[in-house]
């Protein structure tokens, strides 16, 4: 071989070897990083501690995911030495699962993987209307409402006795049949259970007690005869006949309390230790022997209640039809108390917020912020019922009572008209300045409030909702004219203000209207910052006040309106208490001002979060709505003015305090 060629081959081989030795890692720079995910599917409980997710890699890695309000991680940028990241999550209070995909990838972007996060829905629950049930001697079908967040078809029903048969759950109710008890009282139970795919188990037990009646030979007596019995035990073997209009299951009425009503509208109120399974409107013969008569009261109003009634006292029970009497508000009388009536042609006077608009907590101390029912637990007597002002087409008004525990308490009020069926009730609610002389209506179920979204009684002529235009953006800015936020377009130039007011701004001061919080049971229901059921900037606050001060509305035209007018206002005062005020009208702001008949009202001091003197039975835990019938002299006018003016301080109030206005409207009948 030629020597030169040989040397060239050797030299080339040498260079190749040296290249391999000198540059051993050049190709590694182009290799993809390695990712190892221990678990690509993470299941989070509805509530729990943060979870660590393991990630192994030979290079820097990152994570990314769509921003979420319920989900966060402790890292997001490049990580070279970490072998995990931590997932933190909020409690899931809904009945739906929540999902999030986390993308894990190497810094060079060449290797990626996805971790699927699933948060379980809130823990399964099965809640019967009662955990005890008293059954009649005679066999038959029974039912009980069941509240649950699991599929009804997946609930396992297990009776512990063989005399319970033909059981099922359908449309939110448990149904079952029993055999007639022909010997002696007996007990048993029904167990409801459910297991989900994540090993979460829930059970509920309904304890049954089937009576054996000893009262078959009782004598029929009239309702007035029962009303005449003395307080104490009933020794006579007597019974009454009538229709069960309250069957012990309403959350708007004390549990296991019942009302039986005859065709004349007379009633007997009784209660039991365990739920007696009456169907509403069942026609029954009810023995009263061995019952105990006691008196209860709402202020000066006293009534009688028979306790100690059991299923054994039910001599007979059968389904029946019951015609509920229709009444107007003005037709209600004292002898109708506890009877079931239907108020016809009614509307919510000021349909703002929910069926309950209580102040239940506040953004003060940490223990109050986190507990949405802080003040309810501390002062339960102040929260028995929320009185929603209602009115009818004739201009009469009263209050619809909703218990704090009612399942529809936080449902937004309907804005239309219709009817309300309920028991005529007398209650003394000192925090709302409602006396026991006022006849109110107490619906037993949400379905009894048959008010639609279409109003066939009135139209809103003009309304101011008193809500801050934008709480976050108003800042230090001001405005001078506050025009209507609702009503008819023809009233767009109408004005709401206070005497001497310079302008409107975020915070109130002397002769400057500012914004204050309102309480609405249908807003901020998932917050834990103290603003539960609270609307920032939902009302005006104002000062100073005297008998020559007033809120007013102006530049309102009623031309073409020939039907009745009404005024609705929602107000309260600082905790020291407000004045007695009146509604006055004129045709210009220069007067002459004329008092509206029957328009005197007391503005109540708001329940205070810090001052003990503002936490009494006279402080209102919210705002109160007032409704006034306006005179026909205001009809068909080019301009009308209305003002709300203090006339004196009531007993117990020593000085004029700031006053708040949360809503004002004027309506006219269709």
C-alpha cells in the first residue's frame, strides 16, 4: 500500500476516536428529559388536608393548569430538585364533582404528562323528615319525605320487622305499608343506606311505633267544648272530627305540631312526641283522652295546645278533599287564628332579596366571619320568623312569616302576584315592631306561595334600589343626581335625595349621602369573610336628622294614571334607634306638604355587632319594609313629591341617629 494513503487512513481513524473521546455528551443535549408520575389520577375528598403529588425527573420541570377558584398548588415555575408539589383545595359543598387537569412538563417542553384531579361531591346524606314515626292501629300506606343528594334508586331500604311491606322511595318520599295491629303496641324500624364507589357510606334509621288503640268508645264533642276544658289532663273519653291542615312536618311551624280544622273554620292545636303520619287534609277522628292542655302565648295573645297525643289516639283516618277558604287581607279576623286560608290577589310589597333577609353574621372578629349563623346561635329568639310585607289589590297589607329553618328561606322573592295559602297567625316579633294584634299569614310549604313572576295587580311606576353603582370603582368619585333604577322609562328624570344633600359618595357624612350594607338572604351564600347574606353598598346612610329633615323623591309624573297608588320603603336606623316618621306629599318641593293618612311608622335601630345596647329585643337584625296607600289626590298630576320626615323620638330613644334607606318604590294598580 502507498505509504501516504496508509498514513491518511491512520490519521482519519485517530481523529474519529478522539472526537468520540472529547465529545461524549453532544448527543445527550438533544435527548428528551425524563418524567415519572407516580399517580396520574388523584381523587380529592369533598373536604380534607392538602395532598402531595410525586413527580420524578432528571431535569427541571414545571406544572400548568387553568386557573380555578377552588384549587391551587404551592409551585408553578421551574423545579430542579423538588420531587413533589402540593395541592390545596376548598371544601366542595355542591352535589357535583369538580375536575382539573394539571399538565407536568420538562423545561425544554419535549416531555409532558397530565395528572387528572377529581374532587368528590359533598358527603352523601339521607335525611328523613323525622327519625321517629307513629303509626295507626289500622294497616295502610304511609309516607315520609326524604332529603338526599344520592340517586333514590340506589338507596337500600331494610325494614327490621316483617309487618312493614311494599316499601319504595319515589319523588323524594319513602312509601311503605303496614299490617293492622290487632294485639298490643309494637315497634320496629326502617334503615336507609347507601354506599358510593369511593367507599363512602351513609345510613339513616326511622324508628317505628305502631299503636294499638284503646279509645274506640270515645264520645264526639264540639270544638268549643274542647276550648272550654280547664288546663291540665283530659280525663273524658272524647274525640273531635275534622281535617288535618298542619301535619307536623312543616319546617315553618314547630315540629310534630298539628292543626285539625272543621268545616266552620274552628281549630284544635295538638302535638306529639314522635311524628304521627297524617296525610295533609286527611279526615280524622281524634281522641283527646289522656292529652294534656297547656297555655302558650305570643305577648298578650294566649292559646291552648294539647300535648301527649299519639297515633293510638287516632280512631280513624281517611283521605278527603278539603276546600280552603279564600279571603282578602281585610277579611282576616281573630277567630281565624290557626285556621288555613288562602289570601287572594296578593303580591310581595317590595320583592327584593329572599324570603329571609336577616343579618346573621358580620365581617368583624374571626369567629363571626367564619360562622354564617353566629348571631342566630347567640340570639335565636330574634330569628324565629322573618316578616315579609305583602299587600293585596285593595291596598291592605300584612306580613308573611318565614322561619329561619324553612328550606326556601334563601330563595329569591317572586316579583309577580297570585295567592298565598297558610295559617292565620299571631306572633310578637319585638325586633321587627310587630305586635300580637297583627294577623299574619304563615305558609306551611313553599308550594303554598303561589306567586308567579308576572304581576297582574300592579306596575312599578318608579323605583330606586339604593345600590352603589360599583362598589369597587366609585372610590372617591361623587355624583349629584340619583335617578330611578327601575320603573317606567317616562320617569327617568325623577330624583331621590335628602334635604340639604350636597352629593352622593362611597361613605356618608353630614349632608352627604353615602352607601351602607344591605342584608339579602339570596347573595354571598358561599363566602366566609363575614359578608354572608350581605350586600355591600346596598343602601344609603345619612345624617344629620331632625324633625325638619327628610328623604324625598321628586319629578314624578302620574299623568294618565287613574288607579290606586302605593309607596314602599325599606329602612332602619343606627342601633340607638330611629324616630317616628310620617309620609307627606306635595306637588312641588316648595309645598304645601300634606300628611298621608295612616302613614306614621317607627324606624327601627339595627342590631349592632359590637355594642351590647344594640343587641336587644328592640334591635332589628336587618331592614324593615313599610307599605303605604297613597291618596287619590296624587293621581293624574304633572308632578308629585313624596317625603319621609321624622316627627318625634319614641320612648327610649334620646337623640336623632343616622338613618338608612335600602329601597323605595311607587306602584299603581293595573
